């Protein structure tokens, strides 16, 4: 196994506030790493630094051994790093199918081939398979804005997988999703992880979701790594119980 | 029902095209001029609809691009160059300037961007008025020739109307192609959620610049037809008010809907003519009509149609649900 993602000594300051204070970790190929910690501990800021949405104040990010710090999000995405957002981020006026085609179209060909090629960029089949996989069949041609919250969450996740990513960072995929849909979502994520050897980093507050999905869990507190280990080790770790899980 | 529905749209489209070709044959000189002007303004508004309606980038400079295109065509054709070459130059020139004007849009958005483009609009007007060695200054450029196309003279109003209509047809097809291509999807993504678009690999910088450049190029095309239509140009028609008019056409027609500019331009060009019998009051009535329309339907005329269709679909769906429910109850 080799490390898909290597993060070393990432720091991010906002004025006088240090949101992320020297975080280092690796994620191995095919692994699902959970990232937990109290609100404001720097999880999302760390994500944004890794993904190029924020420029880290210090530190390095490597994807497949290649230094990617400072790349724009769109460039990083075409290298195979995808993400979902904490708040809903689908394109409400586009149909479910169009959302998914958009999510894949920039990963192939050039600007010119996209202008003169097929309107669906040859992705309609792949998009329909993804729709089937996430059980959104009956909604394919509905505008994404008309879907329920949970359905939009599923679509959001489906979009992240359209380009066939190596690494996906999921920011609270379970937030606001009802229990039955949640087990669906978990099952889908686990299946993609198995079948495509996609590597995940998952931020989540739903402990049951994290502990059952992830092979390793990293706990952050006050911008630093507090603990890292298997879910059962993390559950028993006194420092983690003190800072986050509670007694 | 659905089989008929499938044919209604193409049939309607064909009927409109046929009417646009046949009905004006009996029109007066003035009627033809107004209709030609509608075609030209529709082209410019389609360009702005691309930049603003689809890609969500506010521009108050579309009128200036029409001016750039018109002056390019006027200068070239009065020096004996063919209109076709002037069209290409106008398009490329506006594409290039539009591309450059897109750079501020990478830093600022919405009303800030409107101000940047407003400044460009003013700058262009000053160039048209003051650089008289090139543009003829306030005297403008007169005796702009109309072209011969495959040996046919288009000097008379009717043939030149067909030039305008043909150009509108070409631009409509090209824009339709663009909107249906992955680029159209990327433009909408840019408007709706640029951050999410970026995270999906969409190069938002390049698409923003393209949206500006292509929209501006269509402004240039409109200008290059406008010059031989009026056969005389001076700086006044290309001041800020044209940009505002074009903005209004896009919004009144329905920003971001493909046929919005056709309706918007129709209202902006034809309604003042129909209201001419009210003499001094026509601007007032026109203004009130536009205000009422936007209060009633902020998404423009096509927004009304959309709402009607959505209402009908909801009614049909709930009728079906009620039917299914009653069947279920009788089954029990």
C-alpha cells in the first residue's frame, strides 16, 4: 500500500487566530479515514487547505507523492481529488442528470472538444448508472432544487464520484439525513470504496456512522491532532472522551 | 397528448420562421426598418443573455460592443472592404476586448462588476466621439454601403431585412449549439455556484472570460449589421442608454431563458412604436408597463409561461394522485 494523501505540518492563521496548528497525517490507498472533533477545531479549515480552497500559511500537501500545495481547486479536482460540502451544494436549476454530467465533463478532453463534442459529453450512461447506484432513478430529469434534503445529499455525494476520483473528502455527509437514508448512504460509500478502491476522508459528527464506516479515525482539538487510531481505540481514549465524546 | 406535444414546438417554430419570412413582404419601408432593428437588437441581447443570463456576469457594456462592431463595419465598408470581412473583424475585436473586460470579473462580482463595465462603456463612447480621425467624431460616418451577397444587391429595405434575419438565424443556431454543449452547462454552474463548480474541475476563470468574450462578440456582430442597416452612425446611439436598453431586453424577456431576448427585444423595439399614437405619453406608458411586468413576474415574460406550465403540471400530478388514492380506497 502507498499513501494517497500525505499532509505535513499544515498551519492556517486567520489574523491572530490559528485555526490549524501543525497537522500531519497520511491516508493509505483504499482507506476510509474518519475526522472528528468539536466544532471550531479546524476540521473544515484543514479540508479547505488540502483542497486548495484556502492557501495554508505553512506546510505541504502531497497527492500520490506529488506536491499539490497552492493548486487551484479545479486543477486538484482534475488530478483526482474530489469533495462534498457540509452545506448543500448542488446546482438547483440543473436536472439531476445534468448535475452529474457536469460533475464529470471537465475530466475529459479539452475546452474545444467539449464545445464541439456531444451535448452530454458522452457521459449520459455513466451518469445514469450513478443515478441508479444512488437510487435516484425516478428523479433523473427533475431539477435538483426540487429534491428533498436527503436526496440532495445523495446527489452531492454522487457528483463527487463522477470523475472517478482517487481521493474523496466528505464534509459531514450524514448531517441532516434521516436514519433510513443514512444506512443507504453508508452502504453506497462502502461499496464504492470496495469496488473502485477510492480513498475517503470523512468529517462527521454522527459517531455510529464514523465508527462503522472508517478503518481509522483522527481526532482534532484546537487545531491539532489529539489522537489517531482504530475506532475501538478512539472510543476508549481518555483524552478524546474528555475533549469530544463526553462521558 | 404527448405525441401531439412533441410536434407542437417544432411546428410553432416553423410557423414563426415562415411568418418572419413571408409577412414582411407587404411591409412599408419603415416597418421593415423596425423589424430589421428588432433582429439586430435580438442578436446583441442574446450575447448579453449569454454573459448575464447563463453565466451570471453583470455587464453594462453590451451597447459599447455594438458600437465597436458598428464602427468597425462602417470604417471598413466605407473604405471598400466587404461586409463579410468587417463582420469577422468586428467579432474578433469584440471577442478580444470582451476577454480583457472579463478579467475584472475574476476579482469582483455583481454591482461592483457592473461599475467596471460601466466605466468601459463610458470610455468607448469617448473614443467614438473624440477620436474623429478614425470615427468622424460627432459628425459620424455616413453613406455606409449595404453589401452584395452572391451578386444580389441588398440596398433595398426588404433584401436587407433578409440579411438581418439570416444573421439572426445563424447566431441563434450557434448560440443554441453553445448552450446545449457542455459549455452551456458550465456557464450555468458558474452562475449558480462557482465554488462547487471549481470543486468539480470546472475552470471557472476560463469559462468566465469565455462568457464575456463570446457575449461581447455577439454584440460586435449586431453592431456590424446595425451600421449598414442605418447607413449612418454617430456616437449617440451607442451611449450608456443602449447598454441599459439591452439589459432591460434580457431581463424583461427572461434572463437565462433561450428565447427571452427575442421577446425582450420585441418589447423594447416594437412597443414604443405601437404606443406612438399616445404621442408624448408613450415613454411613460412604456415605463409603467415594464415596471408592472417585473412586479408581476420578476423572471420576465418567459417566467410567466414557466409558471403557467409548472402550475399545470402540478395540477395534473395532484389529479393523478387523487385518482390513485380513490382507486386505492375502492379497492379496500
